[in-house]
């Protein structure tokens, strides 16, 4: 262990006494007794300097492993973390600092006791409740905000987003259409409305909404990406590729667009383009697990099985990204099978099967949807 366990009480007591929600050790305190080589010390110092200057983090040693966090706060913050590897603890601290949920909530509620009809506080508390997945409270507060200011587009838009999250698609459509009625140039409402239509398989309406959002805001990266996803599902691969490329052009580090671009090249067997997309993503996203996933898939395609499994075993994906995890473990199973390690291959094939059974859309099998996908693939490759 990097820290003597005799210090465990020092890291836990501030949590127990309700003095803080997260407590961090630091190797940069004056009385810290640290043994490490000069190069590692310099690298650590520069890394923490970057976090403080570029991301505004107020912690002196983000990567010190001696940390404690309240359970309820961890449950709110950890699902928001995207990196599962070495950046995990730094991202946790950045999100915690930017989303100091309880302090904000308590402050808003104190103001409401003094001024129960304060629109801005009701709206912000409703939005905060949505961010922390308390959707019932979010709906209640946002609806109250709308009663106070019936033409506030942000309140209608956020209410629509909550309704979409809770599966109330028609209500969400009504909310977004109300936003557009009040302000026809509110590009976010068109994008959100398109996302609902995509969810309920009204693809042409979804395309129209995304195109309108882009017409209003040509650099709307989410709308470009969403339009690409719908076009890809419809078999319009070249148009979809163009959309993903436009999203990356507008925001070079937009992870979803890179992911979708690599995925479409992999699905359509365009290995040269996939290799180029991976190299670009590696430059812009650095050690992102998505890039490593497609790098491993490409290595497997080129029969470099040992390199592929080494690449894929350095990453993993959480439950919310089950499709990516299925792709990772199924590719690992093939790699081990090809190099003759049958026991490991069997274990990974079993894990793949278990993950597939966990998918909700497999439990209710939509025959027509899968036949449509097969038809699109056949038309593309013939």
C-alpha cells in the first residue's frame, strides 16, 4: 500500500463528521513522507498543474490513491464517469467539484422557503433534480416553473427531456413542440424532438428535425451525430459518414462521432478508412477505450491475434455500454480461439452469451427490425 493504514481514520473521520463529502490524501503536503524517483515526481507535479490550470481542479494531488467518499455521493457521481482506466480518479474529482449536488440543492431549497414562487430557483432545482435522476421531483418543479412563466422555453425543453427519460414520449413531443411554437429558432428543441422520433422509430420525422436543428445552427455537433445515426440505421452509409465527419470537424474531440465513424467503417468492412479513423481518434482522444476497442477489432481482422487480445484486455466497459463490452469480449473469444487457448476462448464466449442475455432488446425480439437490418446489409454488400 502507498499509505500506512494507521492514517485511515484521518481520511474517514471528516466524512463521518459530515465535514465534507470527499476527502483526499496528498503527497504534496509539506509533512508528507514520500519515496519516489525524481522523474515520477516531476510528471506528477506537471499533471496536477494541468488539472488545476486547465480544468480548475482545486485538489493538489488528484492521483493519490488515498481517498474516501460518501456512499450516496459516489452513487450519483460514478455513473457520470466515462474513463474506466488511469484517469478515473481525476475525472471523479472534476465531476464532484463541478456537480456539488447537495450544496446546490440545499441552497436552492433554503431560498424557496423564503420565496416559494422564485422562478429561477424552482427551474434550477428542477434541472438539478433531473441531473441526479430524481425525475418525479424534476417534473413537479419544472411544471411549477412553467406555471409561473408559461412561455419560458428552457423550462419546457428541460421538462421534455425528463419526460423522454421516463418513457413519456408523447408528452415529451408536446413539450418540445411547445418550445418550437414559442421560439421557432430554438435548435436544441428540434434536436431533442428528433431524438424522441428516433426512439419511437419515426425515422423520417427524426431526420427532418435534425436537419432543421443543423439549418439553425450549422455547428451543432450533437445534431450532426444524431442525423448520422439515423441515416446509418436506414442504410445511407455515405451520408451518415459525412454527418460524423462534420461533427468531428466542428468539435475534434467529440467522442461519440469518432465512435460512430469507426463503427460504420467496421460494419461496412472499409478497413483502410477504419485504420485512418483510428489513427485520428488516437491523436485527438488519446487513451480512450473506444479507440482501443476498434484498434483491437482491426488487429483481429488482420490476424494479429496476440496484439489484439493485449489491446482489448487493457480496457472494459460499464453496464451502460453493454454493446461495446459484448463486442470486446466476443472479439477476445475469437482471438483466444485462433491462438489455440480453448479454455479462455470458452470463458469469453460464455461471458458474451451472458451479456447478450442481459440486453433488454433481446428479451423482446423484434423480428421485423432485424430482418430490415439484414436487408440493408445485403443491399450494401451486393
